[in-house]
């Protein structure tokens, strides 16, 4: 077992080296922000359920490094929405890495957003907008149809449901960037109808893995392009999505 508690300097060094080994470069400013993010995550997790991961090494790998793997598939996109952001994974992590890109973090649970507002304030982040609400409602209420270059999401829902939530936010020729585990092929097989109806096409599958305490984790990031506009009836309301997934 890696040390459960690291000093801030140890945390920065381990995070830097783990990222460097994966060809992800972090400067001192970003490392400092990630340390502060870790500190707030641990502090607030004592008051509310933000994460089951509290071991420092696992925070580094399962939260920060895992989310930073998205940098391997992000290209010229400048605006992103993270639907179901939770404690900010992957949206807040990517916002720290890309201070020149814009991120909107959306979640239906307000207490998580109070935490994220504190992260934004404490880390002096200027490229994040936080919105409270349900994805299938906010896209209409806030007139956010096809407003973003890409969506990013991790551990939100099965792929057909997730794409109905996220793709309406993405511009034509934009991308849905989806983080999944190694059972993703089953979800892809269930998604042929959703991909067709929502005018989406899987562009690329980026595979990577990491090891923690001799346990191997296989991960995949799907890059899914939006080839045409989303039909107006989507997303449907929550009841219909849950009862009859695409």
C-alpha cells in the first residue's frame, strides 16, 4: 500500500512523476493548484460524500492522472461542458490544466457545487462556470443547445443514456469525450440506436491503464463526433430516458 498521507511536497512530486511518465507535463503553478484541490477534497469530504477515494496515491492516480489522460484526445476544442461533474472530475481537473480553455460544470446536486465554488475561489480559477440543474432541463432553460465544442464526462450513466444527456450541448462537428472502464464494448454494442438517432459517430478509442497495489485498471476514452444537429425532441424528460433508453 502506498502511503495514505503525503506531505504537500511529496504529493506534488508523485503527481509530477506519474504524469511525466505518461507524457503529461505539469508546471509548478498547476501542481500547487492540485495540492490545494486535494486539501479541499479531503476537508470537505468529512462533511459530505464527495469521494470514496481518500488515500493520497489513489487520489493522484484515480482522480487527477485518470482525468488528465483526457489531454491525449483534446485537440483544438476551446469550450467544454462536464455533465454530472460530481466533485469536479474530469472538468475541474482539466480546467486547471487548460487555463486558456473554458469549462462549464453541471450537476444536479447543489452541495457538490458549493464545494466546487470553494475550489474555484481558493485556487483562483477564472475559466470555470458552475451550473446547478438536470442536464435534460438546463439545455432548454439556459438555451444551451449546441453551445460547446465538446462535452467531457466520467462515471455518469450507461453510454446510450449519457449521449442523450450530453450530445445536445455539443456543436455539429464537436465531440463527446467519454471516460469508461474496460466493459465499454458492451455499452457500445447497446448504443448503435442512440448513435444513429443522435447523429453521432465513434471516432476513436484511446486505451490506457494503471496499477495500484498490484491491481490493474484498464480504462478507455471514447471520442465521439457529432455529425449533424440533434433532433429537437432530444433530450427527453428524465422519466422517458430512464424508462426507455435509446
